């Protein structure tokens, strides 16, 4: 009997473990980047941080993608501009939520966007059961009192969730109409332009301090460039459903990053709520594993 099949299985197992580790590292980098952004809020403000992240992410993506401005239809440009607007709103809502809520809580509520999209497109009883579990998780996030969930923070986080669902749908259209990353690069550039007046007004003279601008570049690299690159490598070895389930660990990763970097402690009930949303997200991804690839893409957006 040839040992080759056993060796192949062992190699695939190691490859899968490495891919899972890459996803985990990408999640950690993204949430640490978000935590660093929170540390800068007192200096540049949430909207100033949005502007720095989008501008630097755009510059990096333009260098990588080198998109052409010619040869695109009016419909393609409309799709790119729509995606750029969604990116700007999504980032603004998320960082405004972080100014009000703990990182783990904000990310957990934000995950309701792709979760709702997964439930709707899966069209199964399991998916709706997952939605009920997620609702219990959000109720548990109140920690028994809801006093830690400010109305503004909750609205901003829900806005980020809706924007994330919109990002998934809009990026699907852009992916059909542009090759490679060129559509995303053009969309990101438009989002960065939209963020400029609000970011400059929020940050003010802090933008003249090189160390703060440099930290904005660090946030862009940690939150966008590194996770995106690692996820692309992981997707070559992981099935989309497995990848989606691993990405569902985002709220838990965010809670850990918030504790380690920002000293944000959560109650036992809040931790249980995050766990329920993680479980619901993983279940919804599994329930919808036979859907088209475009609608399975609920990974953390590039920016």
C-alpha cells in the first residue's frame, strides 16, 4: 500500500492549520489596529481617524492595483462610487461607535450586518435559528442593565452593521464590473475624498503632527493591508464556509484586543453575549455554505 495518500492528507492538514493561523493573525491585526485607532481619538477624533485610515489605505491600494481611469462604463463608475460612499459611511459609523462602546461590543453589533444578510440569503430554518441566537446575544450585551450601551453608540454600531451588509452587496457588483482590485481602489479613493472635509474638521491642527499621521498609517496597515493579504493567502487553502466560520470569531478577537490594549473589561453576561453572536455567525455561514460565492463573502472589509 502506497504511503502517498497519508502523506497528502498530512500535508493538507498542515496547510489547513497554517491557513487557519493566517486568518487568526489577520483578525488579531485588524482588531489591534482598531484599538490603536481608539487611542488616537483624543488627538484626531473618530472622523479624523476615518480620514487617515481611508487615505492611507487608498494610497497603498492604488500602488498595488494601479487602476485605469479609462475603459469603464457609466454603470461601472456608478457601482464604484456607490461602494466608495458605503465605505466612507461604514468606517465613520464604526469609529463613532468605538468612541461610545467597548471594542468587543461594537464589533459584535457590527457583525449583525453580514449575519442578517447570511440569514436572508440562506433561507433555511437553521439560519433563522441563528438569527434568534444572535438576538439573545445582543440582549445579553446589555450586561443586565443596558447602561453601558449608550443610545448613540448603539445607533452608530447598527449603522456600521447596515453599512457592512451594503458593502458586501456593493462590492459584489464592483467585482463583476472591474478586474482585480481596480474597482475597489477607485471606490476607496472616492470614499477617502468624501471623508476629507469631515476628517479635517475633526482632527484640526493635529494633522500637522507627523507622529500622529504616522500612527494613522500604522492603523491603515494593521486594519486593512495586513488582514486583507493574510486572508487572500488563507482562502487559497480553506473552503469558503470554513473561512467564514473562522471570520465569525471577529467579535471575540475584538473583545480580547479591547481588554489587552485598551483595558476594557466586560461582564460575564457581555462575554456570553459575544459568544452567542459568534456562534450564530458561524451557524449562519454553515447554513448558507451552498450559496454563490459572492454572497458568502462576509469577511472584514479592506477598509
